[in-house]
C-alpha cells in the first residue's frame, strides 16, 4: 500500500511539473507576443505620426491654396507688371520711358544688347534718333543723310530680330519705325534734308491695330527727315500723311506683333493721344504674355 501511494505521489508530482512547464511556456509566449505587439504599435504609431505631419489639415490646405492663388495672380498678365527693354539710352528718349512708366510698365534702357536678356522682357521698344546707315538697306548715302551710327544700327537690328524670333511684341517710334522696316529688308526715303515736323493729320486704315483707338484719322506730332521707302516683306502700311499718300506713317507686320509709328506718340505735346497710342501697344503685350 505504501509502495502504491509513493508511485501515485511521483506521478502527481510529474504531472504538476508538466503543468508548470506548460504554463510557463504559455506565459513566455504571451509576453513575447505582447512585446512584439507593443513594438509594432510603437513603430506604426511613429509612421502614422510622421505621415500625419505630411498630411495637411484643411486649414493648411486652404492656406496653401491661397498661396498658390497669390502666386498665380502675380504671374497673371492682368496683374504682373509689364517689363519692356528699350535699346537706346539717349537722354531725350527718357520721355518714352516716362510715358510707359506712367501707364504702369517697367522700362529698362540699354545702349548695348545681350541676346540672353530677351527672356527677361515682355517687349522691345526702339525709339527715335539719328538717321540709319544707308548701306544697311543697300543704298548709297545721299547728301541729305548725316549723323549715322553703324554700330548702333546693328545693335538695334539684332535686338529686333531676337525679339521677333521669340514672337515678342516690338514697337518702333520714328527712327524705330524706319529701323524695323530696314531690319526686315525694306528701304528708306532719304529725303531732301527738310524736316517733316509739327502737327499733321494722319489717315488710318481700318486694318490698323490703332484704328479702334483713333478711328480713321489722328492729329499727330512729327519730327523726321526720312521715312519708310519700300515696305519690307511681311509688313503693310496702315497709316499715311493725309496730304501726301507717299509719306507712310505706320507699318505693321501681317502676322507678328511688330508695329512702327513714324509720328511721336512719346512727345510731351501729344498728351492723351500719345498715351492712347502707347496703351494700344501695352494691350498687345498683355495678349502675348
């Protein structure tokens, strides 16, 4: 009986040990799972937190949208200031600068031209000045042609062609009108040495970009000895002296935004008429920005 009891006790003890081992194994496994779960939660929490920092709240999204709207408005042609390059730094041509600045444009004047600067500007202006070297348009110098500057001619022609290649608006005033015509292969009338100056009525074609602003006629101020001769290919005459149909007062390109006025829209005496003519060119620039 005693021997039988001892065997039972040994068996019970063995069973208890097995239960304890199994229980401990379960506890260890449970602990490991908890640790892994906690680590996973911490890692995921970190990822979620990091991701949340990159996801904008509705308020921040709205703020960014407003920022983008502000940036867009700064780039909008109706909002951004027009940047014009004038290749000429003569003091008496500063009136051109003042005229366009009064109308809200930024005008930079340079005596030299760097072709890499084209991208910085929206348009080009070639103002009035001295006569153009006749050899450029294939003619001999007449006795009435003086005060020429070949290097200046070449510089301004290079600027005209560079802006034309980019399809950017170009505006020539007096000499500038003549230079545009020469740049594209036209010629000039060298005149008789007598200045065509003062106030003259100018007849305007209905095809002219200036027609909506002035109608069929405008009283304009002139100061020049020479004028457009044979019109360059691709251009048409759109204005003439009311008393002399041979005196071309404006040329315009058929497809490109290139315009030349022989009369001085920049003259102080022109006041509202001059501003109106400049505004026509500004409106064209807006369309091409």
